[in-house]
C-alpha cells in the first residue's frame, strides 16, 4: 500500500515537471524587464504630473469645501491600514521562518544523537523542500517576486512603471517565497523583500484591492492618480523597514534617503505615523509570543541585537582599527557589488533564458551546496572546552540541542565542549548575528573558524543573490561584516591588552561598514544600526565606519541597488545630472527627432494608425491660427486617446472644432475614467475594434488634452532640464523656440496670495495695476500694452 502511494507521488511529480516550460518559447517572465542589450521594452513612465484637462477642472469645480478634509482623513486612514497590514505580514513571515527553522534544527539534533548521516540527510531534505517551494512559487505564480524588489520600488518612486511588481500575486509570492528561501537556510534575508511587501500592500490598498481575485472594495477606490499612489507606496517602503528591523525612525530615513526621489513635509508626517503603527503592532506581537504561543519562535525573528551591556567606552587608540574596518567594508562591499553584477548578468543573458526548469534546478543545487557546507564544515572543526561563565549570566554552555543561543555542542567528544562553527551555522541568521554581537563572550570563536565562515558565506551570498527566489541582502551583509569585524576585534584585544574592549562591538562596526560599502547608505543605515542594537553610545563610531566605507566603495562602483537597477534596465534618474549635461542644450538632447503630433480635430483612422505605428505615450496637439501658423495647444496621453476611442461618444462627423467660438466644451467623461490601473498595463490599441464608419469620423482633442504642459526654451542647458524633470516628477516636457513676448513676471510675492473672496482679489489686483501704472509713468517706463515685446512671459501656444 505504501509503495503504491509512493509510486503515485513520483508519477505525479514527473507529470508536473514535464509540464514546466523548458525554454522561453518566445515569452518572457514579468520579472525579465530588459533584453541582453539593456533595453527597457516593457517599462513605461508614470504620470506623476497632474493632467489639467477639462474633465479634471470640472471635477475640481464640483468638489465642496469639506472634500479636502475628507481627502486628508482618508490618506491618514490608509497610512494606518498600511502600517497594520505590513506589520501583520512581517509577523507571519517571522513566525513561519522561525518555526520552520526550529523544527529543522530540533529534528536534526534529535537524529544526530543516533546517526550523523541520517541527520545530514534529513537536514538536506528539509532545506531542499523549503527552497523548492519558494522557487516553484516564484517561477510558476509570481515571477516579479524574485529578488529583493527594492530596485524596482526605487524605480517606481523615481517615475518608472515596471510591469508586475505591485500585483496581488507578487505580494503572495513575496511572502511565501521569503518563508521558503530564508527558512531553507540560503545565504539571503527577508528584510529586503519586506520592503517590497509593504509597497505591494500600500499599492493594493490605493487601488481598492485586486479585481482579478475578487478582493476589491469600492470605498477604498479613492486614489486614482499615480501621484497619490506614489505617496502610499512610500509609506509602504518605510513600513517594511520598520517591520523588518523594529526601527521606525530608520524606516522613515530609509524611504527618504534610499528609495524616494520626491519628498514633502506632509508626506513625512504620514510616513512617520505608518512606521509608528508598525512598531506598536510588532511590539504587541512580541509580548504575545513571550507567553509561549508562537511555537519555536525564539529570541530571534523580530530583530533587536541588544548590546547595551557591552563596551561602554572607547579610546583614541581604537580609532585606527575601526577606520581599518571601514576600509575593509568598502573594499568587500564594492567587490560584492561587482561580482553580483557579473553573475546576475550571466544568469539573465544565458542561464535563465533556458527556461523555468533551469531556474528551479539552479536554486535546488545552491540549496544542496549550502546545506553540505553548513553541515559538513563544522565536522572538520575541533571542539573547544566551555569557558567559565558568570553564574548570573543567561548564557549556557553547551546549550541544549535544538535551542537558540551560544555554544552549540556538535560532533564533540565531551559534553562540556562546544563547536564554534556550529554556533554560527546551526542558528537562524538573526540568532547567529546575535551570537557574533554578544558581549562578555571573549574567545568564543577562533580566528580560523571566523575566517573559514567569512570565505564560505561571502561566496554563498554572491552566488545565491540573483536566483529566482525572494532575496534580501541586509542580514547576509550584516553576517559578513560582523564576521570580519569580530576578527579585527580579536586582534585589538590581543594587541592592546585592554579588558574593556569587546569583540562584539567590533562585529557591529564591521556589519555597518559592509552595508555602507555595498548599499552606500549613511544616515538611515546609521539610525537602523543604533535602533536594532539599542546602544546610542556607539553612534559616533558607526558614523565613522559608514563614512569611510561609503567613500571607499564609491571609488570603485555604484551602490548595490543602483547596479541591480541598471542591470534590469530600469532607467533611474539620479539625484544630480552628469557633468557633460552642463555643456548640452535641450535642443541638442532632442537630436532632431521627428515629433509625432496631432491636429486639434483629427480623423479617427489617423489616431489608430499613429498608435499602432509607434509606442509613444504622449503627443503634442497643435492648432492653426488665422495667420496659418501652427501653435501648440497642449499634450494628450496615449491612455486618454484609447479611452476616447473605446467610448466612441466623442466621435463627430464634422472636421471642425466642437466650440469654434471658444465657448464651453461639452464634458462626457469623468476624470476617473482616464485613470490607469496600477496593477495592469492598461488598454491596448489592439483591444479596440472600430468599424469602417467609425474610422471615417473625427475627434476634437481639446477637451482631453493637458493645456498647460511644462515647456522649456531650446537653449536651456540640459542639466537644468534634468533637474526640473526629476524634481517635478515629469513624464514629458516640451522644447520650444524662445518665446518672444511677455505678459508679466511672477515673483515670490505673487505666490503668497491669501485665500479670500473674489471681490477682494479683484480690488487688490486693480489697485496694484493702478499703482504700477502711476509708478511707471513717473519713471518714464512703458506699462503693459504699450510695448508689444512685453506681452507674453510664457507662451503656452509656442510654435513647434
């Protein structure tokens, strides 16, 4: 009977495996965003600019005075929901990872009491099953869930829409994939994916849920623009960091320093509130777990490596080895970025193109190698006798098998011995870091063991990063840095012969240096390290090693997330323009490309032809003047054209404007109809089916265009254009000949108008005009209207 069930299971597994694609067959995963040449085929820009068409202005005019209060309250409510949702997701992931790891270690230690070979097999099989579940979920269900997700979210907040990164299935794949990959013992962490998880939760709340899986609510569908969703996703990123590290202030600073390209004070308040909510919910969960309701959930999971009882002071002589730690972190971090760049590029261009089966096999092989190293390497290490511990100390040597803590008895001849390599390998990464950071444990690790672990884990982290599983690099980076940091601390203890030097303090500084050398963060990383270690006295030292490691790393290459974003073809606009842009003009950047534009009244067939022949997402709209001159009257988006074509209610037989006298324009659409769904690519021209009669009709584009796009003169420097484009979050910008007339001059005073009734404004304006007229007459200067050259400041109808 048992053999029949086993045979049936094997046959079922073979059937599932045979149905997996063994080649791409012309299709790409959602996560494969660019081809081998670095193109950005499926990536589009986001519309962070407000499209002030007639539908928008009509909607604004219909809103009452209390709408602003309601709108602000809804934003705060969503910030609360994002914090609660992200916190519960982090709690679930942490409990699952800790329990899977606890069951794995308990089973392994129970079996090795009888047979190390049987324990080795069980250990490998459990890790292999967890990793296989992770890579299977990602490859078959949510391809965009692979990796950390931070480069994609950084691109989204920079104005780049990468397909699939904020879908509901991506959220599910991220959560369950992280449980399998981290619980399976791979050299990666769950903290990076938690940032992506928080962003997905924020985005799904912003769009009202997922319509595909029938998990949507109308009352949540308040935010229709990419601009509002950007604020929510920013809150989600901060919430992810706050939940991962129990560092609410660090989460706010991480969102400000690392992922956002646009910030304002109102957003700061909401992000801070979201992070505070996360901290409260996670703290409550920890209190609930202390009562023993969380199974194998140990002292790890919700990270806090309290080393407040360690080294309390430092001397001037210690600054040199601490600076050396910063240099080592910069060098190893830059090397890590370069190696992951080469390996990931080879994966994307060669290995992963061979199909889904190869991705699964690759992850399973890496899991097998990791398990062999983590189990076999401690077998080669001799055990050490337990040190004499303080009677009041909570540290136990050796600790009971299958529990968390220092001093693991693994393959030792005597009961009062421990294996220092097993103390690192046979723990979750969080608990291993806690052991490396621990104070009052001098000489717990030998230099040979730490060096062996550093080489092995560094290699595994480089190879594992880029596989088709959710992978964060925060905790592996801390593991690597704390290892060589503790090595330096051991040499400092022996050289200076001081009793107040703690090896764990140097492990902390090493962790900060490697993260600074790899990710190139400073302020946010400094605060995160202080929050998770609960030791404010080490703040100056952390700042020192971060500054040194970042400076050393910047001398070689870019940060980890920038490297990965460039590799994935995400066109990030960095904070400052390139030096060569100061020598170029806006006209030179256009490279004499032919501008595809529409007349105000255009034939339906012409619109369809243009949309099918190119992939532009914005088109200038021009109109003829009485003098026969073509003037730009606005910008129309591709998505808005598709909405108009789909509805057909704006088709007309006449090729003349619907309001030739300049009167009111009929509005037949709500502004929400033009909103693009955040979780899909929107409508395509191939989805619209028009008859021959429809193609012969006309559309007046005036009601749908943005009449006030951003315009720059052709001789403006490209560096200035770059700053305007990035800081305003634009998608399109017109380049026009220099305007010839001026109608006024805007100063700071003109932008500080107090809200009042219309009569007071008119009275203020007329008195200002009279005063200006008399002043100009007294000094002999012409007033507006007497000099035609001062008749226009910015001509919105500039010639194309």
